[in-house]
């Protein structure tokens, strides 16, 4: 087998960067239909690249954006590794806050700035180049399949149907995903938990039209006030969510986990400083890491209603609304939680308004069994790259399709993240450290080697 030093020496850094930047130039925003052709172009780019690497590669249409599927069966009798990632990106807004344009990848101080740089084009492409690196040295040590989707950022509405339809073809021993953040810059990480999600909209309707706030104020119901009352009653003074049954079944972190997390290099002060706030409000009785990884949340993500233009307009609006996301943890079920919210929120409505809770999308929480040979292989691969053992951490984010990998494909997942929170995914000026990209490529190559042993 090719040694560590050989592979690192074979790696063509400039070429790997040039190619990633090409992909980053394609504005594959899945949420906005105006970008549909660009999403398709990103899929074709990946298919062509994988085909050039000798994969049987194709673009499969779905009811939404396409899926890229590719495979190379080089290693009979060896495990099959399915690498999942997504090539769609979040919308770039607010555009005026970007230092350089979101789809013109620009390098500053060792980081490439572009929408999708870390989430997830850079991390997914690290596996493409990691595979390429291995192929420069010989045939692949395991069978490799790529599943790259174009709808992750809108909740993967068509991927479950795709998995069902292609379950046989997608069969794998382990599913490798790099679509999150390592614990800290100097901490190589195997992620073993993702939170789930329930996402709803609250719609409040008052009068049959916007009203003069003089002629009607004092008598007419105000839907913005009603909405604020409702929202304010969804959490108590202790930061606990008041929806009846919300915490039923929530699994507490184990004593071993608590011990492990306490040893991680975390500081509340540094964390608060990194986001420019003086305090970290949250549920009483839990540490920050516990609140981020093992406790469910409820957050208003957006709110609307009434006059938002220049100057003043004396009006009582007819409608108001809010988008609310709840992050869920093992023991909670997104459909049940959505139902509880739909039952409870209307009971909070003050007189005179009508309240409707619409379900948008959801996703199951995930916990990976740390006691597995795949996790050990990842640990060995990370040691070879970083010269130190991996930390095992959970994360607060969600990848809704991951639970379906287990239920529909019956394969365990392995989450090896190359990014960092400071890459600012979903924010303006998203970036990816080039060093993390190259380390990701090496990690990918070593991981495939280790999985083949
Ligand atoms: N890559 C993220 C998930 C993630 C974020 C994992 C941070 C670990 C740490 C993914 O692309 C994402 O943004 N997921 C969405 C869910 C989806 C339904 C829009 C999320 O977590 O908000
Ligand atoms: Mn992602
Ligand atoms: Mn994302």
C-alpha cells in the first residue's frame, strides 16, 4: 500500500483548489427556482468529474433537483463505502454584506470565500479529490459510491423516495458524510450526534383588512401583538419550552458523555466573544455544550407583519406571522413535536384572532454508535493527518436524510467533519480554510485505505 508520505506528495494542491473554485462559481441555490439551471450545471460538473475518474457516473432526475450517483467497484470482497454530500447551497442574501461576491471564490489569508465553500461543496469535493489521490497510486482499496444531492438545504424533499427506489444499488457497509464542523481548529473530530428538526410557520389573522389605527385602535384585535403574546409564552423564565409533552422521552446525555464533553477545550467566554455577545442565554441547569448538543430548542427564525417601510404609517395590520424552528434530540420525533405545536399554539391565541400552524419540514435526530470499527478507522485516518487522536463530539445542526440512511439502506453513518463554525456557513462571507480542504482530501484518502484494511 502507498505510504502516508507518498500520498501527501502526490497531492496536487493547486489543481485541487482550481477545480473546487470552478464548482464554487456555479450558484446552485436550491431554494430559489431562478437558479434551477445552475443547480443542474453543478450536478453535471460533478458527474463529469467522477466519470473522468473512471466512475460509472450519472445525473438522475427527481421531482425536484437532480441527484448525482457514481460508483467504482474496484475491490471485490472489500467493504463498500457510500459517500454522501450536497452540492446545493443556501441563498447568498444579504448580498451587500459580502466583502467579495458570493459566487466569485476569492482567497484571503488562506481561506476561500464563497457561498458553499464549507457547506458543503468544499467538504464534499474533498472526498472527490481524496478518491482521485488514491487512484493516482492504484486501484481503490474499497468499493466507492458517491451520492451527491441538490436539495439538502431545502430539507431533501425527494431524496427519501430516491433512496427507496435505488436501495439495492446504494447498498453499502458504511456511509461517510462530511457536512459539518470539527469541534475546534486544532481538534480533529468524529461527530456522533446530529439534532433533528421540526419547522413550522405561525399565521395570525385579525381583521378582514389593514385598519386605520385611530378609527379602530382600542377596539380591533392586533395580530402582531397576538403573535408576540403567543411567542412569549412558548418558553418560561428558565428557558424551558412550555409545549405540553415537548420533553417527553428526551434522552439525557450519559455520564460518560458528560465526562468526555467536560474535557473538550471549550470556554463560554470565548464562545460568546466569537459571536459578539455578552452572555449565552438558554435553558437553566445545562452547560453550553449540553444545550447545543443534547437539549431541544425553539427559535423564531423570522417574523413579519405590518408596516416596514420608511417613516410611519398608522395602521393595524390584518396579518402577522413567524417562522419557528425546533431542534430535536434523540427520544423526540419530529412529526409528534409538530403535532404538539399545532395543538398547543392555537390555545394561546388571545380573543379576536385566528391562528394557524403550518408544518414546513422536519428531520429525525441521529446518534452514531461510537463502539464501531468504522469510527476506529476514522480515528486512525485523522491521526495520520493531524498527528493526534480524534475527539468525539456531537453537533447542533441537522442533516435530515441521515436517519433514512439507517432505516432505508440499513447502513451505519460515519460523520467526519472538515469545516469549522467560524467558516460561517449560511452567513455572508462563508469560507473554508484551504488547509482544512487539503487535510480533508488526505483524510478522505486515508479513511478509504483504513476502511479497506
Ligand atoms: N451542513 C448543514 C448541517 C450541519 C450544520 C451539521 C452545522 C453540523 C453543523 C446542513 O447543510 C444544514 O444546513 N442543514 C439544515 C437543515 C435543513 C433542513 C435546511 C440545518 O441544520 O439547519
Ligand atoms: Mn450542509
Ligand atoms: Mn447547510
